[in-house]
């Protein structure tokens, strides 16, 4: 059965259609092409023609022209629109004309660089010239490194390697730095938050070294669709950047099905779970031979769904290789094997976290199932883009969970279909991050007294501080690195902490083997002792978590349940930056806080029925984070007017509402921002609702929330008053089981009071 | 909270005392020199091109002159990367009046260019550079410093004899690891007392920068001068042993010398060393190596004699059995004898003292395979 037939059948299926909120069909789009720009080196044309390319899509031609005019560019087009041409062609053209010219390619992951390099190799092979393209990353053998440093025309690497392997050793890369003409950064939409703030500083360091060696490279950047590509590009590079977004690539017809599982308990507002629904829809696709990818939000869900789908197609020997799971934490070789299987049609169904969202080439799939809203519009489009490439019809199912954000999206499909995707925010001047990169930069090259670091604020003060700490030594008008350490090795670009936990399978006592790894912040949640850890749908129980050595020992098990840990978060005040009065006598403030996270217990949840079987304790140290926050303290009079647990329930309701509203109006991913409430806050000593940036140092979300605080409260009030439920449901203030029967009304009163005098902007 | 307080709040390290900022404009780095008597360098007179060619043939210049070797060692603020600085460069050379050691010290960062100029000038005057681990550490680091100061690093590319590699070949078997300190104590017999451990050198320099008291670097200067003197002593000593392997007092070293010579293609000299080592603790290995060397040279009969002697004196474990079995299977065609030797080797393999665990399995499999094949061949013949 093909996709069109399946779509017809489903549209005639009443049972199915009664849960479909919206069936949107995006018509196919024709290609728009133009001839090759004259500025391109003519030797490239026969090579392109040999590959069946006789014209360029409009966005390709425009970006190449802009680049060859000397502008820094950012290209924004969806998956499979041929954006690699936008950088490969000008780079090859430049090297053909000047064999000394060099280019640096940055990809966020090693897998992506492997993909792109193979394409480049083919083109260079057809050109029949000696242009050396080399990958330089952790996997590059040390024997080959010297050759790459001296002779590589195009050096392909990732930000981490640039940060710790290339920049601190720049004197070994003289040829590259002296002749660097282009810096290509692909998938820049992934560089938001901490990673992006770090990359912006790595690029500041790179530019600084290029100046030292007398080169001024141009940037060619590529991004998937986000709201602010030009802004992101210029924040990353510190330069104005030309935006190219006139996508000329063709696109097949695409069906977008918004599916809201039926309500099973109207009073409590509880719907059928999104996992069982996904199980049946993905299962239906699998049975009908439609190759599909299913995206789930957590690693846990991925494993549960993989198990269900595998069970459907197991052969008598128990093998089910046509169905694969894919997520962070699998070893690279295993991931490559799955990608290969997808590309060559050996895998029919894959269940993945957002790990497959990035541009890894997995060929074209016919269908995509989103088990729950991935959190941002940008991510949803990225994931949906995995199905259907240039010509064929494809179908995307969005299955809403009962979470409020999902319900908002499924009930407002137009918001999703018409709203521009999120902003990618980053803050290169986050003090934590900036300070780290000042160290690295000083290590790489002494700072002159009057020197700027990109457009970082008050470089002089930071340098003076570091010299007081005796990390720098100020003499002769320069700040010299004067410490023994190698600063880049202590700084991880991707998270606040650098250590990862390794996961060791000890089922076979004679052969312990490492089957995966996990970052420090997630490990307490998923790898605590007695946790059920799932890997490719096999169940393991964690026997021991060695927190200091960063090792988890697991053993295969046949448990009929999985586990889910509870995270406890507490907050304390570091600094207040700004305070504003709140109507009725409260205060709204912006400042810095310390967030302490602690996992205290876990639940055992039975497969299939998803009922809770029991609880267990977790004994692990807490993790600390300093970040920016904004908060409201409630007026005393208002608080005094509540009796019993009404205040607590009302505040919980407000927090739940803000969790829905914040990602929508701050245009960020839900996990980037956290909302907490404290009936008696150690920060203010009063009942307080707190919003904070969920990453060390913050990326500017709290500042933004502080600026639009009235709007956030207005929108929260609107959602809760518009909701028709009796006393709270998952789509507004939270189910009554959580916030009590008085929670919804209390939340409304609190919000009314806080928005009383100040009209929304 | 102002920026400074914020920095303090997020930074775990406690504030430290600021450095005094008494800046002095200088136009040179600190240069000192000392001369040590030739008698401190026994065997210097013996140094010649032929001996050094035995040691490291790839780097010895055609017009070799022992007075045109530059000995060099640096003291640095870190282990590499462009933020590590060579704050002290010591060089040594043998002259008419003795061994002269010069030390160039940058008293602060602005003096670095002067220091590097001295280094470039000195390098230009010599034909051969002699260091210990300079190939992968000191020279690349200096090259990086030249680049950082926009100076041409070409003078650094002198023919380079890095003693680490020949020293490892000679002494690793006995000593396990080969730092300059190990060699001084256990080869040259002149252990240092009160020496500053290399790992403490950077901290000393940073303390000096903070206080400006040059005496804090006395230990570093002494340590560096001693390293340079040791380079020359070691070179003379190694050259002497290459000419007179019989004077090596440890059988392990003599055996290692044989292997080193064999590697550089000096087979006659190598066999001499193996023979010298045949009666000591590594006798089995030495005999095995000697026989192998004969066999490779095509002198199979010599090799056979040695293997037979090894079996008689119960040396070398199963090796001589296997080698003789091969010889009989493939050369003489005496399959019965080959089978017998293989069988005896298999029995011997289970004498527990013979082999460490792990290596047994492969040998056992190989023996079994040979045993079965010989059986088949014999059966075919019949």
C-alpha cells in the first residue's frame, strides 16, 4: 500500500477520523531554477552536469553569488534542499583559483561530517584535481594528523575539536590560519543555549587568531527553519550576515494529521495515553509496508515503543532487525549501522529521540509519527521533514499527549501551521562561558591592554580579574597566560560539566562491555541503583552507580516494569538585579539563583497497563547550577485570604500555567526554562513563583520573561478562564488530582490579582 | 553585585594576592655561563662519526665534529600548546677549555624575543643538536614560540640526535622506563641529590613572577645545567658502549644492545652481543636471537647447532623445539623427528614455570596445528 492509498483509507475510517482534529494537506511545490552564476569557476560545470545538475535552485545560486561577492551568508532552507552545494561550490571554486586557499567546515557531530565529506570526495574525484579534504576529529589517527595540519585544503571538524585540538595548537596550523578563506558552519540552529554561546566564543577565538596570521575568512552558515536565522548567525559570528531563504527546491505533497487521543475520563480530563496510540499507528504503518520514523520525546519512550514494534514482527528466532531504536547513548558504530540500514532500505521502522533530527542522511521515508509534541515548532518541522523528500507524497501524524502544551498545539493547529518557529537564543556574554573562553584565548595568544574580544563587554575588567587570580600575568602592555594548566581541556562546549557516565553491562562476568554513555545531569535520573535501563529494547537493571568514577554497572533482566525517577529541585538567592512592584503589594524581580537538583525516589511502572507498582529510594549527591531567574512574590493580603491548602494549590496551578505559556511566548523549548513555586521561599521569605533559565549562567530567557511578565500572566489567566473543565485539567492549571479541587479557582484569583492594574502590552 | 563580585561568586577559586607590578624595561634576557672541566666527560675523545652511525644513523651529518654538537634542554611553564612558554633555555658545547653551559632566562614575558634570538644564533653555529626527548617536546615547543613571536623557526631545523630513542633501546628492558634521572642513577652511577622534580618547575617560575625574587629559580637553573651536562656525559657513555658492548655490566643491556645493532643492520656486531649475553639471565632469549640471526643470514647449520644446544641446556623454553621442528619439516624432510620435537614441545608447555598465562594459548594452538599436519603428512607418505 502506498501513502496515498493509506490516506484515503484512513479518511474513510470513522473510528479513526473522530479523533482527528485537523487533516492538513500541503500541496506539492515545483522547483525554481536558474542558470549557474558566472562567478563560479567554469571547471565545476562539467562535474555538476555529469551528476545531472544543469541548473541551480534559486537559493543555491543566490547564496553562491553573495558569497563570491565577499558577503558572509546564512542559508535557511528545509531538509533535502541541496544546501551543501551552497558552500561546496564557492569553496571548490576558490581553491581551484588559488591552490593555497583553505576552508574550515564545522559540523555539530562527527556523524554529519562523515556524511558530508563523502559527497565532497566524489566531486573532487570528478574534478580530477589535487584538493585534499581531511576530517580532523577524535577519530583521526595521530599519524595522519600532521599531514592534515600541513596539507589539508578543506579541514572538516566539529566545534569541540576546534576548541580543544586546533585553536590551542594554532602554531602547528600556520598554513591553515594564514590562508583561511571560508569558515562553513552547518546546522547552526543546533547552536542555541549553552552550546551556541560556547561556539560564538570559539569563533571569537578563531577570528582573533586569523587576525594574528593576517587572514580574514568569510562565513557561510546553514540553518534549518527557525524564526531568527539572521540574528542567530550574526550573534554567532559577531558580523552582519546576508540572509538567503528563497527556497527553490521542489517538494512532494504532504499530509499533516493532528490526532488527539479520546478522553477516557471526562471529569479528570484524562485522555488515552499517547504511547498506546502511537503503538497502533506505527504498527499499522509497519504492517502495511510503509517505511516510517517515529519520534518520541524521551529515551525511555523510545525504548518502550521499540520493544512494542519489535514484538509485532519478531521471527520464530526472536529477531526483529527491521525495527530499530535510535537515541543518544548508543555507541557510534551501532548508530552508523542503523543509519546505513535506513539508507539502504534494510530497516522499515525506526523509533528515535531527536538524535535523528539533525541532517544525518537516512534516505527518504514515507511517514513520520510524532509521539507527543517535540516541544518546539522548529523541532516538529525538522522531525516531520524526515518523511517525504522531493517528489513523493508523505504523511505525518502528530499524536498529542495529555500534557498541556500538546493539548494547546492539537487544539490550535493553526498556531502550529502558521506561527513562525522559535527563536534560537544564545548568550555569548554569559559570564561563566565568557570567563572560560577568555582563559582559552589568553592561552592561545596574550591579550593586549586595549584588545577587544569580539564584541564582549568590558574585556579589560575580565582580564584584570584573571590577573588578580594569578591566572594571567600583566606585563609590558599585555596579559600573558601564566598557569600550568591547559584551559581548553577543562571546558566542555556542550554542557556545564565535562564528565560523561559510561554504562557497563556485567551480565557476562567474563566479559564486561561498555554499551553506552550518558551526561552527568541525566545520569541520576536514569542510572540510579535499581533503575531499569533500556537499550535497544533489552531491559537491564542498574546494579551499582559509581558516582565518583562516573560508571554505571548494569545487568540484563526480565522485569515486567520500567522505572521513572522523581527530581527534587530547590533554589537559593545569589543576587537581585532589578525589582518592580506588583499590584497589591508584591514584588517582581530579576536576579541570579543557585538551583540544586536531587533525585530522591523512583516509581516502578508496569509495561502495557502503565500502572504504578511501587516505589524505591535513590541516594545520590545533589547537583548545583547557578543561573538567571525572575520571580513574583505574592502580596501578603492576598496570601492571607486563602485558607488551608488553597494557596499552595493555587500557586501550583499558576506554575503549571506558566509552564505552558512561557515556551510559547518566549519561543523556546520547554526544557530550556523551568518554573517552580515555593510557599515559603528561601529567596524572598514569602510565597514566590520563580521562572529560571535551565542552564548554568542562563541564556537570556529570564530577562526576556521579566520584560514581558504582564503578557505572560495575562495569557496564563486567559487559558485557565477559557478552559471549560470544572476544577482543573491537564490542559490548564493541572488535573484536580494534582492541584486539589480548589486549585483552579485559587490560581485564577492569584492571576487576577497580579494582573489587576497593569494592562497587558 | 558588580562584575568583580559576580566573577568571584561563580568562580570557585579563592582570591589570591595580586602580583607587584614593578616593571623594568630591559633589552636582553638574563644570560649566564659556566665552564666544567673536560675531565667530567669521560670518553669524549672517543666520540666519532662511525660510533654515532651505529647508534642513530639517520641524523649524523657527513662532516661530523664532536666540537660542533649543541646540547640543549628547556624549562617550560606547561606541557604544550601555544600558552606554554620556554622560560629557560640551556645550551652546552664542548670547547678548548672545557664544557661551556649557557643559560638564557627570561625574567618576564617581554624578554622572550631576546631569549629566542640567542637560541636562533646558537643553533646557527652548530651542525648537530643533542637533546633528551627534544624531538617531540623541546624543539616543537620552541618552534611554537618562534611563531608566536613572528620569528622564522628555520634555524631550529638542525640535524637532531635525540638520545631518548637509543637510550630506550638499550635500557628499557632492564629499567622499565628511561627518564634522564633513571639513566643518571642506574647507568651513569651519579644519582642526583636535592634535585628539583621537573613537575615543580612551572610553579617555581610563577612564584618567581609573583615575587620577583630571582633566587627562587636557583634550583631550576641548577637542575637545567645538570641536565645539559648529563646529556654530554650520556652521549659519551653510550658511544663507548656501542664500541665496547662487553663493558656493559648487565646481561639485559648487552642483549638489548644486540637487538639495537641488529635493527640498524649491524649483524656481526649484534651476534657478538648475543653471544656475550648467552650465559646470563636473558641467556635463552639471547641464544634464540642469535640462532634467528644466523638463520636469517642463511647460515641454517649454525642456527641448528644453537637450537640443539639450547635443548640440551634446557634454555629458551619451547622455542628451540619449534624452530627445529620447522627445520626438519621443511628442510630435511625428517617428519618423524619434527613430530617428536613437536610432541616434546607440547609436553614442555605444561611445565608451569615456563610461560606466563595468556601467551600459552596461542602457542598451544599453533603446536596442535603443526602436530596434526605432521601426522597427516606422515600418514600420506605411508
